[in-house]
C-alpha cells in the first residue's frame, strides 16, 4: 500500500476562510477513523480556533463519503501499550487531556463549532458531534454510538451528553443496542439542526458560520459560555452565570458599537473588545 505523504496529504486539513476555521478529517481510505495523529492535529486545530483573535467560528467536516467511523481500532493497540508507540501516540499519552480535548469532551474552544456531516457518523463520529454547537447533515447521513457492539465503552462523553441532548429512553436504546439512526430521525430528536441534500452540508454550515462571524464576537462567546455552563443548573444559579457574562458584553466597546450602528443605519464594526 502506498504510504501517505504527511506534508502533501495531511490527515486533518485546517484552512482559514476569513473569520472561519474549517477543519476536515482526511483519512477517507480509513473512513476518517481517528488515530493518534488525528487527535493531535484536532487538538492543535481547536487550540488555534480558541487563541486566534481573527477567528470567530469553526466548522468540522470530513472528506469522502463517511464523516467519521470513530476510533481507529488498530491505533488503539499503541495507546494500550500492546504495540510500540509512535511519536503521535507518545504525545497523546503524555499531554494532559489531549485526547479528550481533541474529541471536544473537555476544554472546548470558546468559539462555536458547526458540524457538517456527509455519510456515516458512527461511534466516535457521533461522540464528537455532541461536543459541537450546531449540526448540519446530508440526508443520507446516519448516526449511532456503536461501541457496545464491540465490547467497548464510549468514553468521549456519550453516556453523559447523549441523554441530555435527546430523551432518556431514546439515548438508552441507542447506547445499549449500538444501532444507528438516519438523519431524518436525528433531526426529529433535535440531535441535528438541519438536514440538506447530500453534498450540501458544508455549504449550509458555511452560511451559518458566516452569519455568526458577522455578529459581535464577545456577545457570541458570552452566550455560548452561558449555554454550556448553565445546562443542568437551577434558574437562580444559572442567572448568576448569565449576568457574569452578559454585563461585561453590554459594557464593552462592541456593546456600544452595535446600538450606535443600528441608530446610524450602518453595519457595525465589531473589534472584540
């Protein structure tokens, strides 16, 4: 088999389009299964999205006819110590939270991530979905957490997040049977926001991303942080967090620029401060 040239054909393609960072899984010959190198490169991409002030929103997608088939089980042997580690496995095992950050389980970027799915998003493909904020699927896409069928545990967060993002009984059936569901069913359950004709998921995701990128970045980040941090809190506790993010936004330069631009009938110029 011809070996991949890591410079000419990276396993994760990271591209900036204005204020949007597009992250593309690029192992179509492996159905975009995630190995140690992919995890490292996803970790770096999410760090870039978080730290680059010119970036406002991210998109995660996959190349080929499968978004992501989950963890590369061959690579799992290196992470378990059954085979000799390569440089990527060594980095995963020796960098705190690298794997969980790559899978969007912890340390999610402070900026929103939109998912664009074509084809199957199974096992880790649906696990990483749950760490994104807005999801677009091609009409032939399928979703499922299949680990149980292989005697594995879905450690990227599905046993906690999935039942928070859909009804308990449905989440339990998906997790305990390992069976997948079509895009139309995922839409009915609220697991995805939009179902579009096959081949159009990325186009739709870009339109949403562009609309978000035009908004005040401090407002976007404050709203996103509040959504995430108040999910399971009582209203009184949640309102305290809302206020802690909302007031600084209202008092910021952007918070003054938005109303001023509205009154002057012009497009606002947000500076992120």
